[in-house]
């Protein structure tokens, strides 16, 4: 029996749909933002002092990191997939 997920799976190296690319980029953006927040929290816990930014400043920088990583991911995915390194 064919699995319903197997029928809709893409072949390796096939171009992703714009919706799939956007969803992938958004998820990588979330990962980037949370990674920044985790690093900032680690620095605050074991670092020599406090950060020059408050909580609102850290949140703003995390949003900037998330947007930047999502944008870079969206643009780079086509090149990486074209070289078949996914």
C-alpha cells in the first residue's frame, strides 16, 4: 500500500515550491532568534557582567537575527539545492 505522505514527497534535487521555501526559511528564522536568546542568556548567567541591552533590546536584536537568518535561508536554499547538497 502506498503511504499518503510518500505520494507527495519531492524527488531529491527537485525545486521546492515557494510555500515550502518560505516555511523552511521561517522555521530557520525562529531557530536563529531562539539561538541568539539562548546565547545571550548564557552570557548573562556565566559572563563577567551584564549586557548593555535590557530585555526589550535583546528581544529586538533577536527579531533582527530571526529576520536576517530567514532571509538568508530563503535566498540560499535555491543555490544549495541546485548544487544537490541538501
